[in-house]
C-alpha cells in the first residue's frame, strides 16, 4: 500500500505527537517543575545536594536535562545509521518510547528523600522522549510529498497539543481537587500525574507502532563495514550539506535560535515558580492556555510560511522571540507573565513545525536515507539544547539571578536572526539564477 500522503498513515504518525507530548507538557513544562522547586526548596534554600555535591536546585535540573540531550546527541548518529541500513526505525521508536514512559512512571517515587532517583528518572525520560522524536521526525519525508509537509508537520504538532491538554486537564483535577479522590498527601497528586504520563505515552503510541511502516532498508546503498559508525554517516551528510548553500546557512541559524527556543520552553515553568512564586495551580492554568493558543499558532505560522516563504517567516518569529527574552528580564507580576506566555504559545509550536518542514524541503531530491539527514538535524538541535540549558544554569549559579540568563538566551536568537537574513539573501539569489 502506498504511504505517501496516505490519510491513515498520516493520522497514525500524528498520533505519536499526541502520545509523547504529554511528557513535554506535564514533565518539562508544568507539574514536574513546580513540584521539583517545591520539594527542593523545603528548607527555605534553593541549594540541594546531589550525590554529595551542592547545586542550585534549578541549575541541577538544567544540567540533568543537558546531560540527557548530550547522550542523545552522541548515540543518535549510530542508531539512525543502523535504522537506515536495516530499515527498522520503528523498532527504535518503540524502544525509546518504552524507556521514556517507564522513566515517567518511575517519577511516582520521587520525594524530598529520593532526589537522586528523581533526577535520574527525569533525565532518562528526556532521553526516551528525544530519541523517539528523532525517529518520528524521520518518517515525514517518507509519508508526505514536499508540498504537503508543512501542513502535515503542523498537524502533528496540533495533535500533540490537543492530546497533552486533555491529559493535563485530568492531572489538573488531581492537583486542584485531591479530596475528590480521598488524597491527603499533598505531593501524591503530582506523582500520580507522572505515572499517568507514562501510561498515556505508551498506550497511545501503540497506534503508530501498529500502522507506521517498519522503514525503508537501503542494503544496496550503505557499506556494511560502516553501519556501526554512525558518525561516518553524519560526515557523509555534512559533505552533502556543504554542496547545498541553503542547508549550509540554515543549520547554523537553526542551531542558534534553537538554543533559545528549547531552553525557554524547558525553563519557563521553573522561572514562573522561582521568580514570581506563581504556584502549581497558576502554572498549570498558564501552560494550558499556552497549549490552546499554540494550536492555531502552529497553523497560522505554517500558513504564513506557504504565503510568504518559510525563511522570512522564521526570521520574523525569531525577532518576536528576542522580544520575549528581553521582556522576561523585566516582568514583575503574574499578569505580565500570562501575557508573555500567550505570546510564547502563539510562536512556540509554529517555529518548531516550520523548522522541521523547512529542513525537509531543503533536503536534496530523491534522498532515500532520510533518517541520517534527520539525525544530523536532531543532533544539531540536541547540541543546541545542551548549550542553552548549560549556559542558562551556569549563569544562574554564577550570578544568582535567573533573569540575567534570559538575556543570554536573547543573544542566541540574535545570532540566529542574522543567519536567517543571510540565508534569505542566498536563497533569493539562487532562485533568481534558476529562473534566469
């Protein structure tokens, strides 16, 4: 059965976003950050000891995430090269899903007395999430023609927002109304939410596991002696990238603005809890609004990309992100935080969706080993997150002020914007030469 633009296959692919986005919302964006700050600030100090070494609590969580993303960046090239060769990317998708969902369930046992367990499960869940996204993304050029990739990429993000919001509402009930369930332990609702994320993730992921193709093996194209050296595959991709000016400028731009986008999304809840003392209930409500706003935002930016071109729209969105980082430094009350959160909601899904489809469009024609190209893309993004999270945490530990860290993120967006402007000029000249 043909899978290009097949509605059933596309829905199944989008359902993976539905399944794993619950992790992104509950674990990285709302309940876990608020619970973590509350648990690790119980003694009126933000310092914690992790295996005998002292850290600022939020810096520790940032370092843990940075370590997780670094591990993913290091192992992804080997795994995706193997997946391309053997045509079994679905098996890897299943492995990372099981790893992430079990780690989320393990967070049920995270309390003030089990900090090490909580941090380890937090990091492993991130590895599972990121590893799964690598292989999910690599399906896009296999299931959709280039003219449909913007729309289908946005559809995946929309499914993710809807699914994650539904689970977040259920978790919201646990947190706000624990007495309805006879819960007296104030930390239990949050820990139940972590368990639910694990069950939701693995449960709905069964749909894409059943329907998505196993993968497209390339036995005739790849040297068997090189298959276990995925970094050679990355080198091969890099050599191809150097021949395509659009990719050569796009990837560095993507690296810099991803340092900002991903870090903002990962630290926003901790920022609201630590700097503004919003509390879990207000944070959950805020993030729910962000997710709801992000659904039309993803489609709006996708539509703008079709009308005005992907690169100019990306540049415009990055400019807005610069304003977000500067504004974060100055906000002083919850209403300003809500307004800033609404802006982030409009642009966060759109920039991710458009970035993914822009890269897919820039790929050379008739590219069979798409997983290796998307491995390069994902390694770029993961290294950006590592750099963004580490620098954010390090600056906070150095200055004792999380707000200064937001200005550092703003500088990353500026670098990305400059490179996108250069890319727009290069792409424009290439189009004119082709037309001539």
